[in-house]
C-alpha cells in the first residue's frame, strides 16, 4: 500500500472543494470497494476524503418518488418499506449482492461506483488500460469468462459488476451531484459510459464531483431483478436482468429492460423495449424480444455462454414481472432475485 | 466410563472463538522486522536486472534480498524419512528461493524487502523494478515440452503409478460392453482461512547459530529437517513452534520457500523477521491441486460384471517438482476386476508447484471412476448401487490381501434408505419440482487407513493432574480434544485432569499431519506413553513399604479411576498423587512410541463409505443446487462423534465446492493466476450447503490398533463430487465431464 493522507469531510461543499483542488484526492465512503483496491496496489491516492459522515443518510419522499441519500447504507435502502414495496427491483438487486456485513457499510453512492471485477484490473503486473491507460488489455486475449458481450472496445472488454446499478438503470433513476461547477442531475443510464479508447473512465462524473442522492422517479408499475451466479450467495452476477413494466389494461404500456454484467455499464435493451411496448405479454413475445436484445452480442473466447444464459434470463424476468410465471420468492427479497435458489430440501419431488 | 467415543466439546473451542488461540502471525517477538515479497510477473525466463535502489532508500527499510545477495542455501534433501522429495514422483519443489536468476513460474518470489513496519516493507516492495529476459512459457499439458511417467508416488514402493494387473487391453477388446470417457478437472486451491506466515529468530546458543521458527506448518519435523539441511545447521539447532494451524487441507506441509525466505531475511538484518503472505500470494506459493485429464475405459459383461478397467491420467507439475496427482487410488482397489491398468503422465509446466490437497488423487480420480461407473450403469440399464454390488471386492484386487475390516454393503443400504433411493424414478430427466429438474446420484467413497510411527511423553503430577505431549498438529481437526480423551482413558483419569500439548518440534516426534493418519498414529503413542508412566508409578508403589500395594507383583496392579489398585481386590490401592507425594516426587515422566507392526503386511487397510446426493437443476440458467447429501461411513471406531461430524461434513462441503464452483485459471500467455481473491474464487457459502446427513457404522477396525480408529479427515471430500455429478445426470440427462459444474457448463451442452 502506498502512503496516503486521510481527512474526514464536514460538509459536501468542503469535500468537493478539497478533492477538486487535489488531483491525487478521492472520496471514500464505506470503503468496501476502495480499500481492497488500495491494498491490491491498484489505487495510489495521495488523499482520501471520507464522506461517510456527511448528512446524506436519509430516504425521503421526492417528486412522487423517493430520494435516497448518497450515504444511505445498502442494507438500509434494501430494508426501506417504501423501496421494497414500490421498487422491489432495487431491494432485490441490493440483497442479492455482496454479504450482509458488506451491505451494512456499503453506501448507495459507492455501490454503482465500484470498479469492474475484471481480474486483470486487480493485478498491477498485468496490462490493463483501465488501471494504467496505454498498457494494453490483458483480458482481450486472456481469460475473459466474466467479460462483456455489448459495447466493448479493443481497449477494454470489462463489465460493470454492480447489481443495484442495473435496477436503477431500468427505473431511469436520477443521480444528483455537487461538482466543481455546482449541482447537476444525471439520468442514471447516462452515468456510466462505454470504454471506447478511455476505459479508465467508468462514469461521466468529473474529478471532485460528489453524488449527493439517487432519486427514484414516481413509478406505479412492477419491477423485478434476476441474477445468475456461480454460487448461491455472495457472488457477482454472471448475467443479470432488471425489468420495469408499466401496464395499460392487458397490454404493456412501457417496458424497460436492463442487463447486468454484459457491458461496461448497465445495458438497456432498447430494441427489446421497443418491441414490447403496446403488446400483450406472452412468452412468445418475450422470446422474440430477448432474441432481439442479444442479436448484437459479440462474445469473446470464454464468455459465449452468456448469450443463451442472458436470453433465457431475460425471458424469465419478463415472465415473472408480468406474472405469467410466479416469482421464486417474496418480492423485494434476495429469494426473488436468486435464480436457482439456495441449497436445501426439495419440498415434494415428483 | 471411557472418554473416547463421547461428544466432548472442543477443548480449544473457547480459545479459538475468543481470539486467545495464538496463530503463527500473532506471536509477539521483541525487535520484530517485517518482510514483503516482490514476485515474478512472468512465468519463464531470467531476471536480467533488479533495481532495488529506490526500495533501499525508502523509509524504514533494513535490507532488500535478491538472488544477487541472499545467503546461499544447500539443496533440498533427496528424501525426508520415507518420503521422496526430489525427482519424478517426489513431493516438493526443489528450487531453492533467491539462489539464481531463473524464473520458473509467475508469482515466484524474486526479492524480499525488510523494513521496521509491515506498511513500510510493503510500500518499499512496490519500488523494486525488475527487468526480465523472457522466454515462452509452457502452460498447457497438451503441448508441454517435458512429460514424464513417474514410477511411484513419493517414492513409495507400495504405490506404483504405472501398473498393469492381468491384461486390460485384451479384456477390453473382448468385453461385450465397453465404454471409454474423458473426464477433466480444474486446478483448485486449498485456501485455508489462515494464510502462510513465518517468524524467524536467530540467536547464538553455546556459540553456535540457533534458529527459532514460528511457522504455519503441519509438519514440524519435516520443516525442521528441511530448514536444517538447507541452512547447513544441525537439526537440533532448529526449533519449530506451531500450536495452532488455521486450516491446511494439504497445504502448509510440503513447500518450503516461505520459511526459508524468512530465515534468510532474519539472518541478513540480524533481527527477528516476520513474513505474512497475502491472499494473492497463496495462489502461487501455497500449493494447489493440479488439473487432470483422465481417460476411463471400462469393459463389462451384460450382467454388469466388470472385466477390465483402464484409468489413464494426464496431470501437471511445476518445472522443479515431480509431484503427481495419484488419480488411480480408488481404481486400483475398489472393485473386483481381474484386469486393471493405470498410468500417470506428468507434464512439467511453468506454473506454481502442486501438492496434496484433501483426498489427493481420490477426490478427482474417484470422481472420474465413479462417474464412469454411473455411465456404465445407464448403458446396462442397471441400478448404480446394484452395479457396485455386483463388483464388490472381498479382497484388495491389486494385492490380494484381505481387508482389515469392510462393511461397505451396510453403507450402501443405509445410504439408500436415508435418501429415499428406491422412491425415485430412475429414468433420467423424469423428476421435476416447479421449473427445476430433480436428480439423485450416488458414489462409493474410500480413504486409505494409514498409520505411522509416533512418540509421546506422559507426565503425572503429584496434584493428581497429567500432561501428555507429542509433536503433532492442531489443524482445526480436533487433535487437542481427541488426544486428551485418548490420554485420559489410557491414564484412567477424568478428561478434566489431563492436558495434551502439541505443536512444538522439541516434543516427542510425530509425523506430518496428512493422509488422515493422525488419530491412528498419535493415539497409540499417547496410550503407550500413558502406560509407561503408569508402569513407572506402579514400580514406585510396589517398592514403597507405606503403600497398600507394597510387595505386589506389577502384573497384579492396574489403574482405575485415578488410583492404582490390586486387580484381585480393587478396594486395595491408592491415588496416583499419594504415591508421588510420599516419594517426594513432584512428577513422574515417561516417553514411549508406537508403530504399526506386521498387520500392515497381512491386511489392506481402508475406510469405506457411500454418498448419496439429491440435486435441483435450473436448466435455463445452468444453476445447480444440492438439495440433500446423505453419507454413511465405515471409518472404524470414532474417538469423538462431535469433532468427527465436523470433519466429515467439512470434507463433504469441500467436495461440494470442488464439484460446483472451485477453479483457478492461469493466464494462457503469462501464467499468472488470474483470480487471486476470495470474492471471485468461490468456495461454498452457507446457501450452497444443504443439510448434510452423516452417519457412521462405528465398528472398530480390529487390526489397525487397539483403538480401532481410522482417519476421517479426507474421506468426506472423496465421493461427494461423483454423487453430485451423477445426480445432475439423473436430473438433466446430460453428462457433464468437466469440473467444476459452473452454470456455463450446462449452457454449452
Ligand atoms: C467481497 C465483496 C463482494 C461483493 N459482492 C457484490 C455483489 O455481488 N454485487 C454488487 O453489486 N456489489 C458487490 N460488492 C461491492 C459492494 O457493493 C461495493 O463495494 C459497495 O457498494 C461500495 O460502497 P462503499 O460505500 O463501500 O464505497 P467505497 O469503497 O467507499 O467507494 C467506492 C467508490 O465510490 C466513490 N464514492 C463513494 N461515495 C461517493 C460519493 N458520494 N460521490 C462520488 N463518489 C463516491 C469512491 O471514491 C470510490 O471510487 C462486493 C464487494 C465485496 C468486497
Ligand atoms: S478488460 Fe478492461 S479492465 Fe480488464 S484488463 Fe482489459 S482494460 Fe483492464
């Protein structure tokens, strides 16, 4: 680990000013993502500005929706009755991620800002454009089992690992920030960017720009999150899918579908969304939409499995959200989100 | 009332849960300095230059050791005890650290930076600049330049690796039913919770160098010997201490670079040095289970009688180790087959060295065999259990020796009842629950029941307490607990009055804790020492005119509930303490050893068992969950059902991990372990682990020792992978022949 200074911020303004004027400074909140990267030698900041004590820890009603303070813990957000009832996809995504210990300290701003799980990013001896611009991308010809199907570039094929970011993208959440140039609002799907030739930039946030809240807009439809992983708990998604459906009588008025762990950002399946609007939900329709969503997938050497897996998962997420199939567990819980469920007794095998 | 056989709570449980048990990295040694490692970014080549200037100038740095300035080491010994160290089939990596510029695997230690704090050492290590003359590494078994066929496993004449019994080729050709399949298993890592650590302290004793080592080892004596040989010291000048090991599973026994680097660093800076390895490093220096590619060929009659069995393994080791995963360990002994052949081919790759891992050979070799048998059962339309019964071996098919004790039929029968085997629909892909497919599978399991030689020392104190000591290890296996129980029984004392000490090379010798032999090895030694001290006490009593036992023949006296009494008249006698106090002896000590005898030549010693699994498969996502596991074991007499239960279910959970999720990948170009953390290297979580129903027959092995106890540390891991894999076939109708069965595997078929 490299030596660094640590400072606790007293106000959002002060935090922004301190980081803005020091190119070697970064924010730290719960530290669950940041400290690992310090220890791996991936980050070598000169100054850590701790924003975890800022008064950004409330969930409040806001314009018919909810405002979730940047410092609200993942546990508190997931457990909020308002979140759980009105935006179950958010609770499901949070609860299907990490462990209860990590969620207790992880913040709602820190979660979507965690870095990729591309293993090469975490080994400073490996080439990685995201860690060290211009050094190359070891994953491109290396072991790319968890890497991207969509929107990748020759410079980087990493995926974004956050679960809740996928749900927030499907719900068109808005990110409120305070930056060097003052406050601004960012539509969640615009927060993260594609790698292009500058994969070291995950988001459009400027240096010193602080997230103050994540706002969930008014929403009366149903939302749901599904995740496939290599172990039943405490593992990142191989593929995930969040759906937000609004109905108009028997027909879908608007469908929003975001896929997780398939791109450098939560991947909105816009072609599928367009196919679903105005249609009556059927399995056939959902299959066609999923086919459309994955038509442009560009698998690498070790991740082709994500195409059939993602397609099936999207169909299932749509079936479950539209009640054509039952949820796997109570809405708003990890059980609803976890494909395959947990180990243990079969109730009544036939 | 005997203490053995009782579910005594772990005697060190409170120490462990309160943090009071002292693990290696936690010893407080005055004047300690800290080492940090610079490792190799490439897998093959030489270090052309290594710039340590900036590191040396960094604050707090005391020294930087590289191959250019490190103390010279003697070669690793050819053999230690019976175990072959060097050469093909030998157990260890023979390259000594920091002796030359050659790089043989990525992650190889290239420099040690020593500083006054851990943080400063680790920071300075990032300032070392290494340049390499790189060569193309050999990273794939198929294309390896150097392949060998080791004669035997660890130089053991009883365990040949290239064997033909009868004529398997002809028998296969003539068999009415034939089946040939290839099974592949991934590299897995032990990943004990406690990472490797060593503290080394040099001092002068009587003018000569003396080295004290605190090390995460499960082989005190082997480490002592390797350190002494490498450093050119008499063995007595090395003292190794390790009262608690935080899990090993086969690691922490046979790879010596970590303690050697620490000892060299301490020598150079003239202060005690600690090196604690990071989790990342564990994927390079701590050993692993190598990948395998196994070809199984089975010949059988239509009635399901096996006529031929071939098992050919390709596996890999590092450049300087000959360690070979012995995959035919189950094949060679499990079924009554007249024609058996097996071979092992070892590819030497530019990858870190492998070493034993829980059920070495048995876990993945048994998986391949038991899956192939399941495939044969399907082919013959026979119940998988019935197929195994038709080939039940009444004697060891390789040696012809009778088993010391075998109750495998009972294991099958009880396991079937536990899981409800006969209630299943045997047709593949015929059972569902909701959207999930349900399947049942089974496998036979075994583990060789080894016993070695050990010594122990027993001390009786005048206050009525006793202490028994032996240089064995507490790996989390319950050693402190069961040896206290065994000692208490042998001393005829209640367990509360007896302590057991281990983990120090100055105690009477015990072998490396491995191969599930510790109970069968150290238990009899503890008994022997207890008896020796009681004999000495008897001797005191019968010569003491004031003793009620005065003048009695030693044979007429026995120990009972803390007293020596006349066998013929147990009311006549006295407490141990009374005898010692009168003799003005604060304590009485005796040391004794125990080793296996000619029974070893007469019988074939194995534990057996049957594992049954029920799985749920979510086919659309490829997710497999284990619904139930039921296992029944014939492992001799249990010393403590509580610690035994933990060992068995722990082994099963580890087998479950190897089956469903564990795998390490090395980069196909530079050979570095790609994933090096426990967030992305998956071991089973609670949510992956169902209730595990474990039963044991608890029938003493009449030949292994008077205790009748065989080892139980590894058998749980064996068998579980095949039971689960076969259940996945029953659920889905798909044969998955590549471990682990991660969701992508079902996507491909
Ligand atoms: C073992 C493990 C398993 C995990 N599994 C999962 C999983 O399955 N699914 C999942 O989604 N996540 C998982 N996580 C990630 C976890 O959710 C994140 O680490 C956590 O949410 C980050 O929050 P934090 O507050 O600790 O962020 P920090 O680590 O403090 O910060 C993360 C980043 O956000 C920046 N930051 C923090 N707050 C602000 C702010 N207000 N404004 C601007 N920038 C800010 C920091 O500068 C830093 O770059 C896992 C983590 C671990 C360690
Ligand atoms: S995929 Fe991206 S994060 Fe991974 S090695 Fe390439 S550049 Fe780095």
